């Protein structure tokens, strides 16, 4: 027999400690008690409800029947089983069968109360039995534990949904199949291999910053729905907002950002006040501000350029740190850029990276050539604006979608074990209980 007053006190204490809504758990306790009562003393099709007095721990049980007539239910014909499912219409559009365990004819109901209408629920008090069998008591305990976990998970999800698109600090906890699991305090998050910075090595116990890419409410398990990233361009953008007051105050605005994680980032900034130099604000005195961001990114190179509404000027800025001599628009989507011989390799970058990022940032196809030989095309000097590369978001987020599906598959097995409805738990045989829960319940029994 369970000491419900003690259970209520324990639930309230846990709810307060973990910041969850105790009312949801109390409702689950009532449902589990009603299910246990039905299993132990009544038929499976009976509709039983329990009312738990949280102050005294006393429970009142009711049998609930719906007032019906021949227009709302189909009367049982000879040979039919009244215990079969009666809720809802079947595929042929027939009315649900009349079941004396769940229905009461309105004529009979009006003998006790003349004001009863069709569809009203008629409650009848039941004996306050609490001497449940071990199986029923075990089921009730499992439901309570399950809903405590659900309530805590919902509370955490609600907290982190508001932080989506922001930066959080966490401690590296473990590695699994190339993915990194991070301790965020109340819960854990996962950073998929595609969302880590290439070449960056992580150590267990190391504290780092992460960008909350997504919070998946439908996920189950401890924190697996919080998707983190260090490779996303928005991570750099949020770091700038944290480190540079002019950006957080709205004086300096980030107009565009492109990134090849672990290697180089280009970011275009614009000042809304003439007195403020946007590039100088971001770089800081002797480069202190930009150095702090670069250190967080593992010494990733960051080019801060000034935004311009003039496309030719913007392209010239975007090819920084190279110094551009001339920029000429060839057509609606191509710019011809001339640089001196000593600036040619700098403008193109290793493997064409610099001109490639400049093209993505500006949205223009860029053709870099030497001023001494303008008719000769240079290897890797042409950067196309490919649709798949227009936004680094598309490139970066493509992998997480596949990885999120992988996590769903990983979690599905755990979800099946954890997310049992009270009806499903009722049907379990004695030997089918989750070993962890049984062990936990056994410890509680010993304490009692």
C-alpha cells in the first residue's frame, strides 16, 4: 500500500528542485490510481476517475458513465461483445456500441436527476479501496516516475526554446560516433560531427561556447533535442554581438557573413552613425576585440570589411586583405577585378578561398586578373555564385537535417521504453518491467 501523503510531498519537493509543474504530475498520479483501481476491482472497459486530496493524501474514486440514447449509440445485438471498444465511429460510419460499463441510458439517468442531458457524465462514488496488488501498485509508481521525467523534459525544452539562436556555455561530456555531447547544466546537448569546426580537437571536461541551432521538442532522452553548433555562421555573428558593444547596441550592423569553418570568415559591417568607424569598432584597439573572437574559433582568420551599397566598392572591400586596383561590372552578375601582380595570390587566396568567399558575400561572380596581363584568365581566379553556396546556412544546415533524423532513430528505442501510456503499462506482465525502474522502486519500498 502506498503512502500517498508522502508521495505528494516528495513530488512537490522534486518539482520545486527541478523547476517543473507539479500539477501535471499530480494529474498523472490520479490517472495511474484510477487505472490501478480499474484493473484490480472492476472490468477493463470501466471508466474510472480518481480525485486526490493533496493536503490529506485521501483518494476518492468515481465510476463515470455517459448519458446516451439510441441516437448516439448502437444497442448490443445478440452475439456481440459489450466489452469491445465503443469509442468513436468505425470505418463504415456506424455509431459506437452501447456498453453498460461506460454508458447509461438517459431515461435511467433521469430517475436520479431530471436535469441530465445527452452527453453528460454521470459520476457514481466507488468504495475507497487502496489495497492494490503488487502489479497495480508497481504500475502506478512507474507512471509517476514517467511523468516526472516528462514534466522535467518539457520544462527544459521551454527554457531552451527561448534561447534558440543564442550562445550557451557548456562542458564537453563524452563522444559517440563522431558526435559530441555537452553538459549544459540542467540538461545535455549534442553537437553533430558536421557542426564541429574542422580540425578542432575537444577534450572531456573542456568548457566552450556553442550556438543553439535547434531545439527539437519531439525528441526523447536527456537533452538530445538540443542541437548545438560551432561551425554555423550565426555562431560568429553572435560572438560579435557579445564581444562588441556597438553591435549589441545597434550602432554597428552586420550586413552579411560567410564562413568556411576552421579556416576563414568574412563579415560585412555598417555603421548607422557617421562618427563611428564600423571596422575599427569590430577590430578594437590593437586588434583586441577581433583577437578574442578568433581565439574562441581556434585562430580562425576573420576579415572585417565595410559594407557599401555600391556593388563595385563592395566587391573591392570583400577581396580584403588584397588591395584592388579596379573593379568593373561586366554584366548583371559578373565583376572584373584587376590587381597588381604582387596582390594576385592574396586576392585569390589558397585554393581560391578568398575570391570564393568574396563572391558568396557580395552575390557577384568575380573574375580576378593581373593588371599587367588583363586578357589572361588566372587559375582559381574565377568564383561562381552557385545556388548551393549562396548562403552558408544552406550548406551548413543540410547535414544537421540528416543528423537530426539519425538522432531520432537513436532515440526511438529509448522513447519506446520510456513513453508508455498508462493503458499500455496496465497490460504489462510482471516480468516485463524496466529493470532500472524496478530497482528504483525496490529502493523506495525498502525506505517505506
